[in-house]
């Protein structure tokens, strides 16, 4: 099972007590290194002060995940089974040490938007990476379009409703769903048990290989 987590243009410059070393030569998925190196050089990104993804990224999803306060077994689960999209680095892990580079997919390198810069490469790479896997997407539609799910055995997606109306910005909801799955070590067959605050799984819809989990709450806490 693989969880797909989104990028964040909003990033933290916080300096941690621990020092993190690394660089493009040690990032996972080394096949992506040439495109990474070109972007790092183009945007003149400093590789001197690195922070892990879970500390660097700072949007609603990552702030709500609060990875740094999770119990070590929960952190380990998320680290092992999650992949993260990055406009600068393509595809990385939750604990990958990355530079401060607040880029969006709309930024351009040599006249090409980063979403187009990466799309062909990532789609091709996912063909082998997702082969036979259950892929759980916690991405928005724009980032999902960068990937190909053709080789996955099944794809799981979430929809969240508050008082009967679809939640239009569900990043925090996705974070809490991931936390719950990791804490309880749920299998896909047990996802119907997911609950956080006053949100519960109301329905499960299936197509040929896509499972939609519909969660609804009253919005009393979220």
C-alpha cells in the first residue's frame, strides 16, 4: 500500500537542533536526478540548510499531520508507506532532507511550467512504481494529473462532506485520515472504520478499480 502526499509552496525556515545532510545524490528514485539537478541550478537553490519534508512543508495538510508529535511507530508507518510530490524534486519521501524552495507547479523553468516539466517523467515512472500496488491518493486533482494509475491494482480516494455539503478544501481532513490509518494500522478492507472528530465513513463506492470513501461530519470541530 502506498500513500500519495501533496506538495506545499508554503515552507518553513525553522532550524532544527539536529543537522540534516544530504543532496540529490542520496534522494530516492535516482532516475529523477538529472531533472532535479537542472531545476536546482536554474532556481539557484541552496543545498546548505536542509530539513525533512515533514518539517519543511507547511500548508494545512502538513500542519494538521503534526508529524513531529506522532508516536515513533506511527511516524515509521508513514515514512515507510508514503510518497511525496515536489515541484523541485519530483517524488521524494516524508523524511527526505530538502532545501528551502517555495515553488509551485505553476513556476516556470526555461518557459515550461513545472507541472509540465515533470508530468511525462512522473507518469512513466509511476507505471513501474505502482505496479500491482494499492495506491491511496491524498492529493488534489491537479497533482493527481501528474501521475498515472494504470498499473495500480486499486486506487483509494476520499471525499469529505460537512452537513451534507462537500468540503472544498479537505487538506486537514486528509491529514487526519492518514493519521488514523497509521495509528490503527488499518488495511484497505478496514478503511470503513476511519473516524476522527465527528467524521465517519458514511458510504463506500467502487468502480472497476477505484474505491471512494465518503466521510461526513457535522463540522463541530473541523
